[in-house]
């Protein structure tokens, strides 16, 4: 449950090249509207899941929490292996690149696997140096203390004090309580969080409150309001934790509802602390093919729908080849949605298939993102296999910017940096992975 201990077959984590030792440069408690991503599943069926797409696609992500770190009797583990294992090398490099881009990288400690905090509580002098070494060796910006086992009030105070002493006030210290723990209710940690805030609140940057798995909901603002109404912990220090996919735990809130709740919280609390997602690898709406889309959606929701790069094609005039049905015309691919069911797409069966949008005026372009069949919930066997992407200043003279012949992904992103154009056109040459002749395009986004 919650921060699960994932088996080696499905998880391997932490990717950021080793940084120099010393105090990590971190954000401050003044940060708000954070977009926080928990990153525990790093391999799915032997294929590496990189978090770097979060920055490559300009999602607005602010923090990545990698783990789970376990202080076992004889060795520190990152999930099932030592953090220095060769299979983590690329992950460290990717996380280092994200740090260079301004994202703060913390490790989350503990979770559902028991023992780490009990050992810190009863044998601090043995286990704390190992945790300190992890921070310095891998240049972490902070630690997320995910205490889901009994720990004493004195023990958590001592840990927070020592982290502040060793790494300074800029080091990010967060905790991940279940939401009721911040209103004096149910608690998995043993100690009292309201007492902790009174005693050590000045050293705690924020709380990643878990509003899922039966511990609350983000279907509305009620649970969050209950915390703020206690008058102890300010909104700037309460990050709303949600599950990013219904398979990850109970309490999944559909994206439109979640975005409405976040917008309401921003309106109600100008210093709203932000949102965190458990976890990254299968985050909807992009799923395993484009999990980074979740962070972009969160950024947008907390900025009144305008966060992240501008989608220049949204609701712009569209044309295309004859559609499969009147409800599946070209405009469906530019309505900003992939979640409206099987008819929320452009579909075409004719021999020469194309989709085109008029941006209205010539625009400086950056990238084009295409959501294929599986992004809308259909079988991946229907994802577009072959296509070309073209631009034009006038709708008559076209220049090919990308040619794809062997795509299998549900979402593809294509750089058109340095290009100025008014029209963008998608020509579909191989509509599916097999013999099905129908092209299915759920969305085309054109970014500046």
C-alpha cells in the first residue's frame, strides 16, 4: 500500500549523475504551487523509464522524489539494489541533467517497507551516517521522510535536527503523512504531526499529504480545507498528494475533476503548496508512453489553464481528409482533449489521409506533439506507424520537418525549433501497426 516496496522486476530507480559532495543547493519554503513527482518504478519489463522527459517537454515540474531508500541492516538499498549498482548509472545522469535545468531532486526514504525509521530511532549512530553518505554522494537537494512505521517524537526531531545541521537550512526536508495526520486524525507514523510542526516546523519545507488509498480525496477541496482550517499548517506547506493512475492505489480522481479541485484551491489559497503524484511511470493522461503529460496538466490547472508552453493549435481551424464519421472530424484533434471517448479523435479511412491546422498567423514554433490511438484509450495496435509532419507559410508551399516510419508510441513529440509557419500538416502513410486502414489521431498540439 502507499509507498510500496516494488519488486526488482518492475522497479529500479534514481537517475542523476553523481554530483560533488557538500551541501546541496535547494529551494526555499517560499516556493508554492509545486509540481512534485514520485519516481519509484524505473524499469518496466526491462525497459528503462527516464524522468528526463519531464524537463525535455517543459512540463513545469519542480521536484522529483526518487526512491525508495531502505536502510537495511547491512547495506543501503534503492528498492532492491545498492544505489551504486550499474543499472542506476543512466538514471543518475538523467536526474543530474534535470537538476541543471532547475528541478530539485530528493530521495524518499521508507514507505511501506518497514525498518528504516525504526533503525534510525533506536540505533541512530549506525544508520544515520549511511543516509548522510547517500545525500553527499549523489548530490541530493533534499530528503522526503516517508514514515509509515512507528517512530518516536524524539526520534523524528533528532533526524530533522541532524539533517539541518549537516546540510544547512537550504536542504529540502519534507514528510509524507496521510492527510488525516495533519488534522489530528489517523496516522501511520507513530509520532504526532501537529506536535512536530509546532516543535520543528521551521525546519520542514512542506508536507506531501496523501489524499488517496482511503486517507482522503482530491475530488473536492474538503479534505485540504480541513487541514488549513486547523490554523497550524499554512497552505504553502501542504502539497496535495494524488494517485496518477487508477492502478496505483484507491482514490484515483479523474483528470477533469482533479484539475477543477486544484483551480479551486489556488483561488481559495493564493499560496497553495502544490500537488504531488504517486507515481511517475504510468501517469495519466499520457500513460506509460508519455507519463510526463501529467505534470504539464497539473501546471496548467494551477495557472488557470495557461501553465506550460502555449498550445498554438488549440481550437484553431482544422481541415483533413474525409472522416470515418461526422463526429470524428478534424476539429476533434485540436480541441485540447484525449479523454472524451472513442469519438474524441480525428478518424479517416480514405487512401490519402491528412490533418491540417491553420494557426491564424505565422508563428515561431518549437515542437509538435501528436496523441495517437492509445493516448485516447484504444489499443496500441492502432497507433499510427508511419507519417510525415510538414509546415507551410501559406498553405500551398510545404516543407517536411519530420518523417516517421516505425512508430509504436501513443504520444510522439517532434522538434520544429527555429521554424516559423502558419500551417501545420500531418500526412498519415501507415495508419496502424497492422492492416487496419483507419487513421486515429486524438490530438495534435503545436507549441511555441
